[in-house]
C-alpha cells in the first residue's frame, strides 16, 4: 500500500469494504454489515443469489504473512463467538434475513491480503461449522 500505514481499525474497515465488494461481484446480496450484539459481532451477513443459504462471514485483513494466513486468526474461541452471535441474529432477524424452514446457514471467512502490490481477496465458504 502506498499511503501512510493504517491503524488496525482502519485496516479492518478497508478489508471489509474489499470483502463486501468481492462478495457482491460474486453474486451475493449483503444483508447486514458489522452486526453487533451482546453475543459478538458478524462482519458480513450475505445471501448468495439463487441459493437458500445465509452466510455469516468473518473478514480477516493483513498487510503481511508474518503471522500466517489471515484465516488462521479465526481461532476456536472466535468461532464460538461467531456461532453465538449468529444464533442471536437468527432469533432476532429471521424475517429480515428472508429465511424459511429450508434455509441453510454456513460460516465463511474472507481473507483480504494487502501484502502485495494489489489487494488479494480469498473467499473460504464453509470455513468452519
């Protein structure tokens, strides 16, 4: 990146913008962004057009590979928080999600890597259960 270094919050926001743009380009409707509740936060809640599934998506953004791939930062503890938040959201937002009895749910991770000249976005559907 050619500009001044970003703090973690700015970098995360930029990564989430890139991730949302990528998902939209891949045919996903973005239902919610940064949904926060007592149980935790979901970065992006999306629905792939033509499929009966809701994707609870964690975005991980990095500027280097010094600490491994971005998805490796989604620890078991983080997964537990995401699942807990997703349960709360399903109970609270069922109608707003457009869900019905046949709707599937999954947990995706989108990696945004700014280590190279151009940002690289990598989507991992069903990254954990």
